[in-house]
C-alpha cells in the first residue's frame, strides 16, 4: 500500500510530461510553418533594380554627316551646245580620274543617289533657286531620303554654268576647295549624278548635281528588333512588379493561398530580368561598334 502513491504520482508525472511534449511539438510546428510562410511570402527577387540598370545605347544620328560646300557658278559667255550634251556618265568618268590621280578608289554609281540628285535638280528648277537648301528649308538630307538612300555620311556638289564638256565641269569643281574635298574624300564610296539643261534668270545654263555617300551597311548592322524586344521586356517587368506588390499585400494580410502564385511570378520575374540584362548588353555592344564605325567616317 505504501508504494501506491509513488506509482500514481509517476503516472501523473508521465502524463504531464506527455502533454507538455505535445504542446512543445505543436509550438515548434507552428513556428516552422510561420517561418515557411514568411519565407515564401518574401520569395527572393533578383535584379530588383534591373529596369533602372537596363539602359540601352543610342545610335548616333546622321544629321550632321553632310558635306555641302558653297554653290559653284562658272560662266565663260560661250554658247551651250545641247547637240553634244554633258552626261552623268561622263562626269562620273572624270570625277574618278581625279580620284585615281590621288590613289583613291573609284566611286561607284548608286541608283538611289542618282534619283536623289535628279530630285534636287528638278526642285531647283521648279522653285527657281540654286542652293543647298531650298526656299522651304529642305536641305541635302531631305533629298537623299526622298531617293531612299540609307547612309552613314553624304555630300553634295552643285554647279551651274555654260561648259562645253564634262571635263570642264569637273575641273571647275576641282578648282574649288570645298567641292574638291568632296570629290577626293576617302569617306565616300558611292555617287549619283544628274545633269540638266535649263534657263536660270533668263540665261541658258547647265546644272549639275553630285550626291556622294557611304551606305549604312558599311558599318555592322544594329538589330532594331532587339530594341523592340527590350522595351517589351521592360514593360513586362513593370507589370510584374505591380502584380508582386499586390500579391505581397494579400499575403501579409493572411491570405496565404497566394503564396504559390507569388513565388511562381517571382521566378518569371527573375528569368525576364536576366533575359533583359543579356539583351541590353548585346544591343549596347552592337551600338558601340556601329557608332565607332560611323565616327571613323567623320574624321
């Protein structure tokens, strides 16, 4: 009988320990679950400032890449012989003869530059002017673009006179420093020429136009479709940030059913962010190469 209380006490002690153990494990599980929930609520978001870092390079413009020396008037008082007309082909021949003298490669005739030079001639006749800029303020770039020529650098020579032959026209340009510089420029690889016989201020005259250029494919191409993709990715990231903020707020308010959706979106965000950084780097590298190439034609 004396031993009985000890057994009963032992049973009570075991029971109390068991209850406390269960309570302890439940508490641990609650803590673990809470930590798990918190971890999932704030899933790792890489490159959170990727949008601000994703600065794409800029292609240098070509508005200043134009060589337009003053207009050239040359009159000897001789009568113009329209029966033996000066042709664009002859002017090209004598222009290249001058380049050969100086060890320069010959200029190649480009149909689009021929079109732009013809548009320029017609414009001067129709608007009754003789200048690199027409009365409406349109300069060389306007006419080049009307001809459909995509360029790195362009130039223009104008001449009006009463020459007997193409060689005389080219000689007149060569005796003018600015026009000579265009003819002998190493920065030009192509040319278009137009010649017309007309009246100007009551005189019978010959108007000759040379359009010089180097096409834009002389430099490595920049993939503009990549720029479009970059802008699309930046837009997607901005939208995802808004969604993540919304989901995060819901989870913080205890709506843990959104945890998986949040983390799935985090993964998508991270992938898009990494792709964006790669595309920006690729695009910027090509832009730098193009701009360096282009600048080499402006020396």
